[in-house]
C-alpha cells in the first residue's frame, strides 16, 4: 500500500519524473539517432504494464480519493478536445495529445475525428520532428544542448552514491555507462522512461500521434503549422539546472520494471481525459526525491508555463483565422496557466467537447 504524502510534496516529487516524459515528442524524433536504446524484442511485442491507479482505487481508496480531490482542484483538468471560437464565431479546436505510438492513443474519438475533418489547418508543437535533416542540423549546430562538449562526463555529474545504481540500471537495458558518458542525463532519462514496446515501434518507424496527425493533414491537403522549433524545445530543457537532470535520470532508473506500469497508467489517464490527474499520480508513485520548491517552480516555469505562453501567442493568429486544429501535449491544457485558461482569459469562447468516461 502506498504511503500518502502531502499534495505539495507529491507535486515536488512529480516534476523530477516529468523530466523524463515532458519531451516525448522530441525523443520520438531523436530516437533514431540514439539506436543503442532500442532494446531487442519481438516485432509484435505488446506493452505489459498495469494500471496502477486502478489498483490504487482498489487497494488504497483513501489515497486514490485524495489524488482525485487534488485533480478536481485543477482548472480545466478533464477533457482532451476543446472548441474555440474567434470573434466571428468561427470554430477552431484545441486537442491534447500524448507523444506515443500506442494504437489506443492513435485512435481518435469520433468527436476528435470530426473536428480534424472540419479543420483547414493542423497545428502541432513543432514540424521539425517531421524532417530528420532538421533534427540532425540542430544536433550539429547545437551539440551542447544534448551532449557534454567539454571535459564533463555523465559519471562526473552523478553523485557517488548513485553511480552504481545508474550503471546497473543502464546495463540492464543493454547500455554500458561508458557508451553514454557524453550524453546529457535528460536525454538518457527520457529514453529509458519509454517501455521496450514503445521503443521497438519507433524503431519500426511507427508514428507518434502528433506526427500521424501531421501526416494525415498533408495527405488530405490541409495546411500544416508548428508553434515551436526543435531548437527552442531543446534550449528550454537544457536551461534547467544539471542537478535536476541528474536527479531525473536517477529517479527514473529507480522505477525499474515499474516504468511500464507508470506509462500504462498515464495512457489510461490520458484516454479517460484525466489531465488533472497527471501530476498527482506521478507524485504519488515516483520514488522520493529531495526536490526543492524553487527547483519545482523553475521546472514549471521553463517547461510548462513559458511554453504555454509561447504556444498561445503562436496559435492566436490561427484561431482568429478560424478552422485550426491545434494539437499539443495534453500536459499543456490544464491549470491556471494552461492553454485553455489562456484562451479563455483572452476573450475566446472555449468549451469542452465530448463526454468523459
């Protein structure tokens, strides 16, 4: 049975783990460059994780109820598809994605399919992920965003008491520590956070939801736009303190085989539209950390709030033109500074579309 913690402590812990999952879209594009993380497995291998929140509701209903209460206090914490209207009453749509190849994630609801079909412009976080040459260009132009370019190594950044854990955790995934000494810890953490089945689908060129939406847009003659660049996303991640990157790697490896369960649970929460439960759930199940409130605030500002503002500014002209289907990571939708609140606070009519489970 999980031990209940104070909500704020859970959130401080959760942001460490989110270092590993906040940039799935980038990792989807970068995975081809880091093929050493594609663990051998059968082509038809299925993900084997279990829904931890369902188990929590059965075995520790008090904790599950407290997490739901915390989620309920999150503005706009339910729903993936939202209808927006410009001043002329013309509709656009805001859709929360999960940057994964899981077939359940790729299967849009009827409402989302109808909204996509009715749009004339499809917008994703960054179109750079669709062009491997652009990703390679960023890696060549700004190697310091992903690699140690000086005398530093991964081992030199990891606290001595955690080096054996990191070495063993990577070895279990078929990755010798010596082979990744020059890689930034957040890259490694993001890759080891993905289940083997997901990495194998990526190795077989399966598309994450965002890329599939972009491909469908092109095939149907819709315009395609991006709100960020791959370089700006990498810059945001790289700007966080190194100790947070290291802690994210250590805490991710501590999960061990439970990472499949965590990811399965996140998928189930996503499919249910429970975006407000993401943070509370992660904070309850991730290993304890020594994250400081200031560090959490910095992560929230850099990786979520600031990017929300940038996405909002980029999307406004498209919403004002009408007929846009804006698809961004579901983490960017809820909250007082989420995209839904930003649009609503700036005069747009915003309504949730579709029933919830």
